C-alpha cells in the first residue's frame, strides 16, 4: 500500500502513519522526556525543595508541584510522592498516582494513571520507568496523540509552552482514557485480503484501573515483581483495580457492535479536515502520460491537478508496552490511526517493532508484519520497514511506456544532505520489461533529430538501467528545486533518454496577494499537456517567470450565514514569462528555436443561488463525517470565469486568446444516509476567441469550444461512483468530437480514508488509489484498539 509516484515527478514524499508514531515515541521518550542527565542535580535532599508554590511557571528537569503525600528517604536517596501527583519533567506536565525518583541511579518510576502533556502532544500510560544511568526504561499500556506540525517545538524545547505552562496544572489534566471497546480474540471477524482468509480483530490489554484489566493483565516477570516490591504497589494512590476512572462511564462495547461502528464518547471536539496523503498503483493499460505543473504551459485546456504528496500530521497511537534501550526502542505491538474518533474507521498494527536511532538522528524502524484495518472488517498488508528522515519506500515500481518500455523497479537511496536543509535524492532503476524483451522503442536513432519519431533498436546493457534524481536546496530566501530522469545509461541514447527541470524561486510580498513568486527556470525535454494535441515535448527552455494569486470578495462572516444569492471569493491568477525555447513546430517534425514571451490573467467565481446547511455537529462531533472528511452542505450555483492570454515570438508570430467559461454546479444530500444521499455535479462550456497562432505545438490553441463535466454519486453507504471528461465541440475543428481527458472511478469513501479503482480511457491508465485524511481536533481521544473480552 506504499508505492512510488510517476517516474518524472519528484521522488515521493509520503509519510505513513507509523513513522509519525515512532517520531513521537522516539523524540518524546529519548530526546526530551528522559533527557535527565542532570536529574540528580535538580533533586535536593531537602523536603521543602520539592513543594514549590503553584505559581511557579516552569521548573528545570524535574520538580514535584503537588501531591497528597510526599517525602524524601535520605537513606535510599529516593523522592516519593503519592496521590494525585502533579510535576514538571523537562518541560512536560506529569500527572500520576505515584512517582519515585532514585537519586543514585538517576531513575524515575511513575505508576497509576500516568499522563504526560506538552503543547499539542499527549501521552498516557499505566506505568513509566526510566533509568538515565542505565539508559533504559519501559512504558506500559501506552496511548497518545502526536501533532506533527508542532512536534519539534513541543519536544525539542525545554522552554515553557504557552498551551500548557500558563494555566493551573489541574486544568491541564485530562481524564484518563480507558478502552471503550472489547472484542473476542477467538472470533474471526476480519476479512484478510492478502493472503485471503479470515482472522481475528487484534486486541490489547486494558490498563490497570480500567474495566477488564483484572481479566487481561499478564503475570509480572521476576524482575518486575522485585521492582514492584522496591518501589511499592503499582497502583498506590490510584483507584481500585475494578473501578472505572474519572470520566469513564460508557458501557463496554462488544465485538459485534464494533463492526457497526457504534457511538462512543470519543473525547474530541472541533474536528476539522486539514489535508490528505495519497498514493496509487498504476496498471499497464497503455502509455503512461505524465504531466508536470509546468511554467511553460499557457494554462489552456482542462486536466485535473495531480495529487500532491501530503502528510498525516496528527495521529493517535497505542501499545501494550514500549521498551527503551539506549538509542533504540522495541514493542511487541504498536497501533496507530489517523481517525480522531473511536471506533477508528482506519487503523494499523505493527508487530515485533524495533526502532534504532543513529548518530545523525535518523531512525530505522523494522517490524515483522504490519496490517491496515478498515472499519474493523478488512485487513490489508502494509510495509514493514521504514526510515525517519528518509520517508520514501525503499523499493518503488511503476510502468512507463513512453521512456522505459514498460515495467521498471527502483531503489531509493538515503538522501544526501547538502548544507543544513538541502538534500539530494537518488533512485537507481532497473528497466525490467526492456531487459526481458531485449529491445527498446523509446529513443530516436543516434544522430537523428530529437523531433524524429522513435525507432526500435536492440537494447544494450546500459539501456537496462536508469536514474531518478531530485535536488532541494534552500538558500536563504531563495530555493532551488531540480529534477532529472535518466531512462538509460547508454551514452548513445542520452539525448533522447534524459528529461530535467529546474527552478530557482524567490517568494514575493505583494500588496493584496495571497501568494506571489519570481522564478528562473530551465528544462530539457519537458513534457507538457496541451488539450486535444495531447503530450508535447519542449526540447529545452530557459527564462524568467513572475506569478501571483489574489483572492477578492472574501466574506467577513462564515459562508453558512450569508444570504443567497451571493458571490463566492473571486480567485485571480496572473503570470508573465519570457524565455528561449526549442520545440517542434506545429504539424511538423522540424525543430526551431525562438524567444517567447507571454502574459496571462484568469479569474473565476461562483454565483451561489441556494445554500443548504450541513448537519449540526454541536451535540455529536461525528455528524456529517460518516463518509466524508468534511460535512457536506447541499447547494446550487453557477461557476463562471474569464481568462486572457497573449504571446509573442521572435519570428514575428503572435497568439492571443480570450476564453469565457461557465456552467452549473450543485450538491444534493448531506452524505449521511446509506442510500443516494450525495450527488455532486458540475458542467462547463468554454468558448475561446483566437487571434493569431503559435508556431510551436506545445502551446498552440486548438480547442476553441469545449464541454467539460464532473459527477459523483453515492450508490450505497461509502460506495461512490465518479466520472469526468472534456470534449471538443467545435464543429469547425479537425479535433471535433475528440476527448481531451476522461476518467471513471469507483470509490470506497470513509471519514478517514478513501480507496478507489480508476480508469482513464484517454490516457489508457488504470489503477488503485489510496488516500488517508488528516484532521485537527481538540481533546485526547480514547484508545481505539479493543481490549480482549472475557468469555
């Protein structure tokens, strides 16, 4: 479920959920939480030193703020605090039922309802043990929330945190979260895809003091039993073993109810969608058409934007026990989810996990097996090895008929650091299909013009190998990004086997703009999509580009409170560019080099004629989020816009266009009921007034009248059918009736994930697309892995 992107794009930057979990465990447990080399220096032997006033805003390394009982054993050199202990540990807020700190061994032991909070990071456990002298420790019954966007700020800084350090400690404490779900480990409820069959839903024991803990806790090993005697009973000062902790009053859910995703108190609010992480598996159904977000394109025609590699920034994780040894940690099982609610619609479980951090701060993580669980019904396999700091999957495979004669595999090397922030990523490749067939049809014959058609030739050994490279180099306020693709290492085919783009970008602060930038660019054999003309190649180009975006008519109030009809914000984009180009002349196989300058301006908006309301989530934060990451609000509007484009060429040619487009769009239903409760449709007719013509083929305007549509329909529950296409409807054009883009996709949509099978008749590409959604939310959530249900 973790594959590389198209061969001409930057090496994929995909962050699976398990990486983020490991970052929190590694960073929190190793870098900050237990960075207690000076722990002994900060614990005095005087009892009065351990009870500073509540007004103290921060304390270095470790300080007890409050406890029902506290004292200091001079003989053993041990600080002991019991009963509602509140402390600060290296900038973290620590809550527990019992805390002991041994001065001689510089070790800490906390038990009961242990909680660690700092900024947006939250971790709870039933016990915590760590010895700085030995460099080892353990956490039992771990559950936590990681916020990737603020992880570095929260974990690496020992400074006070505005979110947790400027409020009374008791106000920062959250109710200890017990598992609200249970499942029978012997009940084979999961459908396993690979290998096919049925298996049981994974479970984890409940923490001490939670319902069911007396039935699921294993016997302590000898060393733990002796430690318990030395440090005292694990639950001293805590609730009785059978009592439910504060805030836990829901009945236990059975395994059958899990399959129906029951309503439980998830302890989250203000749930908002942030972004998506996606990947896809492409099937060999035709030539791979790869397009880039090119500065050289004039923006004419329609094609959906490519999926950008986002991240999952906030996840919840759970584990029965985590053992820390020096620069590594291990766990029998670690579970993680991007879903803020419990039961989680999507979560993963890694078994026999070993993570090792090297001297550069790169953490290598291995697991014996990993599975993805969807709706607690379907189990899919996932990758078992990954590396923090080099998040791409090590092996990549794809199909590229255009440059690599079909199927190829690649291996992502560790990124090469350049300076403090720069990196060079390399992916050596093996052209498997070319090697098997012993021939290639991707290149022009040596000595021929690059505008000539490709010819079949015998593949040499060097033709079997290729290379993908991506350079990212921040330079102060500038950034250099370059990508290169070598589909062969044969010097005879270098000319027609290499593609590259580079861009030196400087952001601009222009009045009224949401974004603006200046670029110096260069490219070699860049592929550009141009409507009915399909894929076009620019042999080389270099020049400068200015671009900006402005949002006008932005509402001062929430859109839901606006009276209809109203205009949505006007999106205005502009660009100006000048450069030298060598490309094929239109309708010929002749290359020419010309200076090209152009400017374009485009704006679009929607006249909203009717606006319904999304489901009210004030009482239930899950409402409206059953099948979509954001609540769906029905509505009816008319989309319309205008764009102008003017280009001049050094041979005296000119091309200018004025395009008007518009059409209806509507959404019916709220995507909450199981049948036909969501219909989305939009259509647009575009007409272009053309003056002059470009001498090149890559920016020649030929689609003067087009009709585009996109539609999606809920069939049953999470199953949605989506399709879209663009047609040339200019009866005076030689391309009349041609389809310049089309696709159809059958999707399984849930709040936290999306799985789709798609096919594009125009591209001849089909595949499977997987998307995970990322959410922001307030609260700690509740454990999502069910506890074993006693028979």
